[in-house]
């Protein structure tokens, strides 16, 4: 297949995924597709990939990929962009928050005989969790205050009680 044909197949797949067009998605995947991403264990076969897709559809029913770059080399198609959606269903045990999320994604798909046979996908999970309110990262201006607070508590455990104990005795 030509580079343009491989590119078209992969872009059609993401379009089908975003439209939750299961029939079209199945047509574009090999029956024995292997997908790797967030989990250490690969997803093997169309059923496993479709189950993952169903999880994402449930969590982000309005989810969509906005692909900003597509690079094709041989049988591999690399896409880089963002995923946007509203968290309306459970995701990894996290109940729906109703929050809009936008996080970076990179995918590498390998195409053989007009079908996607291998998928590598990475999303910025830290960015996602932060937007869902699961993780909090203080701004750099708060770090000295946080460290002072922690150090103060540690010193109290050792019966020092304050930073300037020597001058208070």
C-alpha cells in the first residue's frame, strides 16, 4: 500500500472512533490487532480493542481527536494531537466529574494489507488527572511555603518546635 493509503486508513479509523462508528472501526482493524498504551499488558484482538473503545466512549461520549500532525514512514503512521471530551462516565474507577478535558496524545499505527495490525497509543495521563481534579500540582511560588510547613512539622516531631528555637530560649 502507498503512504497516502496508509495515512487515509489510519485517519478514517480515528474518525470512526470519534463518531463511535463500530462497524467502520472493525473494517479498518485486523482481527489479530495488538494495541499497547497505558496498560503494561497489550490488548490482543479486535474484541479487546473494542472493549477499550467502549470504556472511552462511556467516559467521554463527546470525545474526539484533534490531530495536529501526521507522519507516514513505510507501513507506520504517527499521529500527534489532543483528545478533548467531557468526563460523563466512569474512567479507571473515577466517577464522572462533568469536567471538560483536553490532553495530548501520540499514536503509532502499523498498517498491513489495508488494516491496522498494531497500535501504540500514549496520552498525557498526568494532564488528564490534573484536569479531573485527581492530582494537584502547586505553582512554584507555593513550594517554599509547602516545604517550610513540612519541615516545621518534622522538627516538631523531634521536639524542636520552631525554626529559630535557639534565639527563643
